[in-house]
C-alpha cells in the first residue's frame, strides 16, 4: 500500500509541470485555465461612466516555452473585451507578448508569472468583462469572464469596493508600483499593504473612516476629513506592516456626508509562511489529504487533538516536500490548488474534492484528453479521461442526468458513490 501512495505522489509531482485543463462551464473543458483576472471599478467625474481596471496574471506554467540558442521563449496573445447586457461590445483590446528566460525551472515554477493591467472607461451598465489567452506555439487558449452591474445610487455617498494593493514594479492604474491582489490570499506578510478607495459623493465635505479588525478588535485605524467640491473621490492609504496581525482580518471602510453614510467590509487574508495560499483552514486541509495519507497516518489523524492538528499538518507535509531546503512546498501548493479547482468545477451533491472526478483530478492532474458521450434515448452520460503519460484512463458515468459523474469502478478502495 505504501508503494501505491508513493507512486501517486510521483504522479502528483509530475503534474506540477503539466499545463492545466479547465472548464468554461460544467460541460466544456478549457486548455488554459490557471490564469487569473481582477476587475476593479473606479469612480470618474462623468456621472454616466466608470473606469474599469482589469489586471491579468498568467503563470509561466500555462504557456509553452520553446528552447532556443540562449534560453527558453514563450509567445502568447491576450484579449480583454467589455460587453453590455445587450451584447453590445464597448471595447476590445488585443495584444501579443513574448517571455524569455534562461533557466528551464523558471518555466514550470508556480511562482513565475507575467502580469498585465489595462484601463477602460465604459458607460454604467450591466457589464461582462471577458479575458482570453492564446498560446501562439500550441494555439491552446483559456477563457475567463466576470459580470458586474454598475450604477450610481440616488442617495450619496456611495463607496465602490476598496482594493488591497501591494508593492510591485510597474504602472497598474493605482499609482506607481502599486498592484492589486488578484485574490484575497497573499502567501507571506508583505512589507506594507495599501488600500485604494473610490466612490461617488455630494460636493460637500466628507469624512472617511478606515479600520482593520482582527477577531472583532480594531488593530489599526485611520480618519480623514476632506473639504470637497467634486462628485467623486479617490484615496490611497498605507497600512504599515507592524499593524498587520493574524491571518484573517477585515477592512472596514465608512464614509459620512451629513446624515448619510455608506460602508464596505473587505476580507484581508494573509497566509502563514509555509502554508498553501489555497488552504482555508487546517481542519479542512487535513481532511482533504486523505487521498495521499497512508493507513497509519489516517489513524494518527483520527486520534489527534484539535490543539495538535496544526503541528501534524506541518509534519505530514514536511515528509512530502520535494525541496525541503526552501520555505516553499511546491507539492503542497499544487495539491491544494487542485482541491480548489475541484471544488469550483466538480461540486454537485457534495464538495467537489470529495467527488470521483475531484479525486482523480487531485491525484492525476488534468487529463491529456477527454471524451464526452451522451447516450440517445437515455439519461446516461459518460466522460472518459485519458492520461497518455501514464497509459491510464478513467470512465465516469452520470446515471441520473444531474451531472453526478461517478467512476464506473472503485479506485484505491474508495466507493464510487461519495463518502
């Protein structure tokens, strides 16, 4: 049994360097799915318009690098389009880029990525922002979309969602070298956090109150009173590193004008060093390890006290660290990235990571190819995942027509009906 689990860990490690396969929806796979998009609305002077800053972050591992005489090169095309609710296209930006690196390990490192920031002024509307990446070597592509409804309230002031920023060289639309966190996760404590706030107001003085809370206690706060003759505002504030405390915090932003006010609460999540950015809590993370734990380790987990769970978590992953001399565990990061992907794409009657598709995806990674078969005059559907690199395939069957795909035979002793 131990050799089986060791073999699975080897397959999992191989998957770190393999491009991902995603889904545009529950039924259609993408080829590039692991790039990220962040869309930020910014208040402008025109009451019928808004500025949108769209930031793309593309991992090197999602692109095909080709060796040349001096290193490795990848080329890709990026597209950002903004559409209204009537499918009217307000803007479409297309550009091509290339990346060159000397070291092959950079091309597969989880930490290596390229970022782009684009600014577009659009009318207030229900908007869909579409981003697409195409690898110019393989012609594989990936797709992301987000839909928002933007409008100005009849009663002001109105805050737009505050944006958490960190230092990163470049102009991303928020001031020199200020970059928006793509998600609420941040791997390690930064030197400082910045907050970018904008909104619509009346042309009278306003008061802005900002506080950072941990366990319902205020650990940092700032107040600003401003004379004003505009109907919009922008404000950037720095939160020093020594004011950051804990892993999960809330940023509370309030604006007051006369008797009216508005409030936004923003999650701020700073991960502990040595823990994957995809881990939500230690209890769940330990349970999600069940596919790679030995029987002896599972018994330890059953008997462990709540107080000792974090210690056990680190012990289990130290034994599975391919680069123990560094603070970053690539295997842990990839494993929980697959758990997160499974929860997003395979959830049905249970969390996606518990499903049969989730289990295979977590252990084997994205399939090299797949086939979907819909049986005529029947509710049955089949989906076959092919893993050419290990000469294996897995068949999933949906017998009830509700998208509950299950393996047609057990794998590693796990039942095909969930657990």
